[in-house]
């Protein structure tokens, strides 16, 4: 028998074990029925069941069910179809799925495997922000396959980059008061020439009075 604190109480008759649990206002729970004698513990059974359910729930969350998606391409696929399919591959990887990329060859296309390899390389480059190559391209009969897997580090780096870009875009809006300050400066500059105009008009009067001085000395 084990008490509520985990201490060993030794071997007890069932009647004594039930009495001890009743005094503690708890339950007597059999935790190892295969042992000889069986092992029982004093505990709150409802609390024990709740904690067991929570542990099972957390375990199910951690063991996410990874699904392998498949996307098929042709060696001579058009740009529009390529972009559409690759966009879906990007979304699958972002959701945490693995993606099998299959290049399907027909007829004489089998003589040009480099076309399929080129497409696989393009797909890997397009989704580098969310995934990475887990199984390198290989020929499988008339098909060439490659497996991509989600890359958590790349996704985190891409999300951080997007956040920084959005923050930089929002910075100019905080400096919206600067243009008002710059408009006041031209106004002040325009006012200066008007104040200088009377000074320029007065200058000729002083200059005109200077020639009269020699005439007065000549008369003396």
C-alpha cells in the first residue's frame, strides 16, 4: 500500500487499507493489479482521471498526423500551370504536410530527363521559404520524383522578415508632420525680400546727397 505522498505503508489487509483511505477522505485505487500482492494507492480518483485525460490530450497534440501530398507536373508544363501547382505546394508545406513532386514523362520525353530535373529545381527554389528537399530527385520508371518537407526554421525566418518589412512601411506615416514645417520656411524666405526693398530704395538717397558736400567746401 502507498499513501497519498508516495510513502510505502507496507502490506495491509483490504479492510485496513479501505479504513485508512476513508480516514484521509480519499479513494483506494489499485494501480498494479499484476503484482503479488496487488499495489494500491490512496488518491483522489477523480483528479487522477482528469490528469490522465489531459496527458492523453497533450500527447495527441504533439503527435500530429503528417500527410504526404502529391503534385504532378509535366516536363513541358506552361508558366500558368506551374505557378498554380507550385502555389498549392507552398500552401501544403506551410500547413506542415510533406509533398511528393512527380514529373510524368510520355513517349520521347523519356530521352530528356534534364527537363524534369529542371522543373524539380525550380519548385524547390520557389518554396525555399517554407520547405526543403528531404528526398533528392530520382527516376522511377516513367516518372521522376522528389519529396519536400516543411522547414520550421525557414518559415520562422520568413515570418520575421515579413514583420520587419511591414514595420519599415509603417515608419513614414509617423513623420507626416515634417512637410508642415518645411512649408513654413519658404514663407519666411519670401517675407525677407519684401523687408529688404525699402532698404534698397533708401540707398540711392544717401548716395545722391554725397556729391553736395564738395560744392559747400568749394564755396568756402
